């Protein structure tokens, strides 16, 4: 199944949720509305012809203060049909908030915790949204473009 | 002199608090802390175990003790200078990680079909040598975890030969920086093909010995069969890949599925778990799959060596850096690349902005990180001693979990 077929199926089902496409990226990407991501993912996983049963990767990106957006990139893969899809969605940088897809794929649990830890994106409906790589009392989210690290952590100078 | 660390009793509970509080426990349950410096956690993994007597009710992993900010570093470094950082993620299989990374950047630049065949064969050769070394550590330390010391020593002895071979190729024992974007650091040293053939001939009977010594040992089977069984549906839902997924009975290997590099030209099988000693997807199956993969890697290495000494022989004019780009500046795009590492699917997500030689974002999808997340599911209801067997069978490298 090609990207065009997947796009046609998805836009038939959810005509209002797709905001654009990016055929330049590899695999080809669809831009979707962030507040509908869980519905879309659930449908993509359960559809008979698509059956995206694996979430390969989930990446959070901070686009910086100029655009004032953050992006979430979902790399989906279907093991039985061997097709790929990239879903991209944008959230407001000042209030990054979107539904969690942990109920669709358990892989998302830790990937979303990582995005929360490093970028401060909040996922509603996540069962256990805690920091994962950094200590709990670390200040700030390091992968934000305007991140400044704290001066001292437990009395140890952070700058070396 | 700068003040080092000012101790305060709150620090531990503030920085790494437990998930469970004592109020949430039922009668008879307790919280047991394992790690982070426990030898059987294979690095610095801390496990918060809720036990009822000796039966495990839940396991919570705490990690990040080896977090070295790979993704933050990658936002400040040119593509070619990220390779040494890539080495340090999965330090047991640095060649495989480099191969995946170099392949991704080459595809972004559109030069992947210009890479000479000899370079591709050398890449596959060193990656498969490293795969055997990684599986040896996985199986050897797994035996050590559950009480078998001798196989570990045998495997370290044979891994030492592999380390020496790779050291001869690129000068370093573990962290190579050998596979460059567009080529290699150097060609193979003169005489490597012959020496490597000797080693493979030495290794082949040794693999059978090791299999007899550990994998089909009665005590080993008793400790691992029907322990930590991972169902296939659950494995896919958790995104498990590599020998763990194949141990659960799915013939899924990216070397076959994606057919990258020269793998389509090579003949090898993909072993899967069959539940020979218990159930499909138990700890024994996972270890058995790793052992069989060593045999398959030996096959691949033999074919590579044959190619490297016949069709793609060393010539005086051969330059492994021929297509190494002077400036690495991919056009603006999002790119996801994946490859089969010894531990599973290693993926890199790149966002290039088209203006600079530095990636705007480079995320590593680490296989150990994803594989570790299934631990609570497969250890609930088992005894505490089995937890050690289950953690060992995941084949974790904390450098990759924490990045």
C-alpha cells in the first residue's frame, strides 16, 4: 500500500483531522491535528488493511521561539503489511499539551515520559507521567532551545 | 577548591523518589530496592520491586544514572562528529550503531548508491564480528547471573580474539569510530582476511562447545525455561525487537525485511524461538536465539571474507574515503532510519534544516530502552530469584537505555 492509498483511507475517515502532508520526509508524513492524535492512532492500528501494530519511534521537537511551536513525530510501522507512516503534529510551545497514545501502543509510555522529561510536553491520559532520564528535582527541560541549566544541583556546580 | 557535594538526607528521596509509598502496599507486601550498583543489573539500573514474600507483584525501573545527553550534544555537533557519541550508546556493539548512523546520513545526502561494494562488505564484516562479541557478552554474563562461571570465562576468552581483530582494524577495542559517513576510516589491514578466516575456523567448534556447556545444560534449562514468558501480541504492542521478538516466535529481522547494505546478497537464516524447552518466548528461547544468531553471523562473515578476497579484492588504488563528503549538508527533511542491532531495532530520527552541518534534532530510538519497558509485564507473579534471570535475558546495555 502506498502513501497515497493510506492518505485516501485516512481522509475518507477523518476529513477534518488532516492538516497537510510532507512527501519529502522519509517515510512520507501526514500532518494531523494534535487533539485528535489518539483517535487517529487507534483507528490506524485497528484498521484491517493498515494495521499499524508497531510504534517505532516517538520524537518531540522544539521549534524554538520564532515559530513558537513544538512538534511530535510518530513513526508507525505495520509488521504484517510492511508499510511505514510518519505522523506529525504541532502543539503550542507555551502550553504543550496533547492526548497520550499509551492506550494504543504500550511503547508510547516511556517515549512520552522521555518527551515530558526533556521537552516538558504534557500528555493527558498518560498512566504514569514522571521524569525518566533526569532526576525528579532537576529544573527545566534540556532539549528546549532556550534552556539554561541551573547553577547548582545539590551543592554541586553544574557548569564544569 | 570548589565545594564538591553537600550531603543532605533528603537528596535521594527528592532526586529518585520511589513510585510506591508504604500506604499503597497491601498487608504482607514490601518494597525491595535492587541496584543501581548491583552486578546482576548489568550496569546502573535501579529496580523498585514490590514483593509479597518472594513473589513479585510489580517492578518499577529507575534509570538515568548513565545519562550523557546524547541528544543535546547532537544538537551542537556536525554529523560526522556525532559518530563517537553513537559508539558510546551501545558500547557492546559500536560497529552496528555506527553502521546504522552512517547509513542514515548517507541516505539523507543521497550518496548511498555511490558507496563502493568493498566498503559495504567491510562494514557488514565488522558489524557481524561485533554482533558475535555482543551476543557473547549477553550469553556469558547471563550464565554468570544465574550461577554458571565457566561459560563466562570461555566466552570472554573468545571475545578477546574478536576485540583484538577489531583493534587491528581500527585501533580501538570497543569504541571504534571506524565507519565514516560515505566510507571507512581505513581499508582492512593487510593479512586481515587470512587471520579472520583462521579465527572463524577456530570459533566454529567453540560455538558448539559453548552451546553444549551452557544452553543445553540441565541447570540452565531449569532456571530459564518457562520463566518470563513474553507473548507475541504483548511484545509487538511494547515495540520489542531483536532477539527478544524473535524469541517470542516472529521471524522478523530488519536485515531481511529492509534488506539494507549488502545483506540481500548474503545467505543466512533467521532463527526464532520454538519453545523447545518450555514455552515460546521464555528466557531460554531468547538465549537460544542469540546463540543461533552467532552461527548465522559466522556464515555471513565467511561469505563477506570470500567476497573481499575475490570479487572485491584489495587493490592499490582503492580508497575507502573516496566518497566521504567534504561538507555534510543534507537538504531540509525529516528522516527516520532503522537497522538491526544485536539487541533490536536501532533507529535514528533526524531533522535537517538544510542550512547547517548540524542536525536540528537527532533522536536515537534505543532498542534496550524499549526492551526494558516490558520488564514489569513478564516478571509479575514470578519469584524474586527469577527476576535476575529475566533481567539478564533482556540483554540490556545501560549506556543505550540512558543515552
